[in-house]
C-alpha cells in the first residue's frame, strides 16, 4: 500500500547534525538557481557534512507505506561540484568531499556530470546535470 507523499512547506526549518536548514520542495530550481536563491536570502547552500544532516534531508519528505516509511519528494541537490582539478568540492567553502562526509554511489560512471544529487530511492548521492531542477536546502544556522 502506498501512502501520500508528505512534502514540507517551502521554508520549513529542520535542525540536525549541528545545523539548521530550510527545505524547498515546491520551488524546484537548477543547481545555479538554487545556490543563488540561498545566497540572495542571506544563507549558504546546505553542506552535508555528516550522516545526521544527510538523513534529515533525505527524510524531510516521506511516504507512509504498509511495510515502513520511504523517503519521497524527488532527488535533491547536493551543493557540491567538480573543482578545476576534477575533484568534488562543497560549494559553500570549497573543501573537498574526500576531506569530509560523503555518501556517493561508487558504482556511478560519472558520465561527465558536474553536480551531485541525493537519490531518494537508493539513499545515496550520484552525479547529475547541473541544469536539472530539483528540491534543495539552504543552511540558515546563525
């Protein structure tokens, strides 16, 4: 039995892993547009620096099912891109993912895609096209 996807209202704040972030599921934007939306509001794009933040974003929208809840609401932007050396780095501060928490699908062939997304079905991260419109989150920790 499939339930209805419970998507939080845009701007809903969630605190996890030492940060507070606002989620935007109803106003899907491209990677560049989402970064601009965060910075224009005086915030940073969310950096997923630990599993608690990753899980909180993944489960921000969920669907009740007979055999347990499942995340839903579409794949979300992960605010990391490839730097000039071809290494994944966080957009907020330039640190590389290899120096911090990561949940990347190691079987992913990359296909010359320069942005990351959090996949709800597989509960991991995968390379994606930066122009794809997706839900996103901004770090609003003060």
